[in-house]
């Protein structure tokens, strides 16, 4: 073995990324469950419209959990910790987007667990933009 080219440890790299992702996912879902139980979030399946403060809170703690998960990935990585953390973040984004699309397509469920920002954006897109928002504010029905 050469000192300049240490052996690659692919297994440890995979484990590091998976452990960090599992920690982030479990912490996020656990916090979501607790916040629903104490009434900060609406019951499962209910719309998040009108829960702007709760969505802001969810964005905050999910960002903190994402940072913590990236830190765990970097600490467990056998080498190149930043690259491992970036791979974990990219995989998390891909999985979140896939889950959101799958849940909405298969069940019609608005996946607020996946991303509060995407949830708000899809609510706005689902309302059809400004004309529908204007009608909702004015209390008129569509023509």
C-alpha cells in the first residue's frame, strides 16, 4: 500500500451516509408526530393552510436536523467528509422529491412531512395562482 493513495472504504462511506440520513429522517418524523399530538400541526390528512407559523417552525427544525445529519455523515466518513455530506444532502433531496410526487400521485395526500416549502408552493400552484387567491379573499365563487 502506498501512503499517498490510502485504500478506499466504500462500505464505510455507504454506512456513514445511511446513518446520517436515518438520524435526520427519524428526528424529523418524530418531531412531526409530537407536534401533531400537542396540536401545533393539524391532524394527519388535514390541510396546512393557515398554519404559516407551524410551517416556519417545521422549516427551522428540519434545517437544523439536516445540518446535524450532515455533521454525522461527515464525522463517520472514512475520508473526504465534505463530499460525503454533500452526497447525503443530494440523496435526501432526491428521496424527498420522489416521496412527495409518489404520495400525491398515488393517494392525493399533501405530503407536508416531506417539505413545508414545497407544500406551500404546491398549495399556491393548486389554487391556480392569483385569480383563485383573489376570489378566495373576496369570497366569490369561480364563474
